């Protein structure tokens, strides 16, 4: 009886844990809502990055990563896909102030492409850090972190896209 109660309790606990971990959207969910596919998202991510990098750059579609998965694996609590959120990022170590100024100006110029600056929810955060999103859920962002040497990264990303 005790063993049966233990097995039942373990089964209920496992089921309960699974119930609290959101699985996230499936490929079918994305196809039914936005219809966005990885094949459509990747060139758009590459083009968005080319617009924000302060120096001339060409991003090959093959360089855009699938990014993180849009689902949560209930066993590991890690992101899993499909669907995926394709992204591309480059980082510069201790860039000169002029480089950062050009990058921020290019990010600000993304408003002409339908991007809107998202509110910064972290008080006291570095004012360089910012994210812009468009109506389709694509984003471009800048982040500076670390000290001596500091690192500055620019990133373009897609919302969840089906395979």
C-alpha cells in the first residue's frame, strides 16, 4: 500500500510539474496564426542586421542561427524547437564611442522601417541598451556589458517561425 501511494504521488507530482511548464507554440500554431516560416524569417533577420551594423556588412542567410526554440522542454526546462526564433548577432570588444554612436543612430533610424522603441524595464540599466520591435514581432537590439573590456553587441531576431 505504501509503495502504491508513493508511485501515485510520484505520478501526480510529475503530471503537476508538466502542467505548470508551458509547452509553447507548435509549428501548426505558428502556421495558423502568423504563418511565418524559418525560410521567410532568416532573410529578413539578415536584412535587419545589415541596416543596424554601423559599418558595411553583408549577412549570408546561412549565418543566421535558428536561435532558441519557442517551446519549453518539461524535462530540462530549456528551450526547444521547432518552432524557432532565428537570430543574428555580432559583438565588438571595447568599441570606440563613435562606433556606438553610429550603431545607436542606425537603431533609431529603424523607426522609418516600422520599428518602435520598447520601454526599458530595468532601472539603472546602461542607456545604450535598447530594443526596437516591429508590428510583426521582429526585433533589433543593442546591449553593452562587462567592464574593462566592455562588450557591445547588436542583434536582429525574428518571432517564432515554423519549419
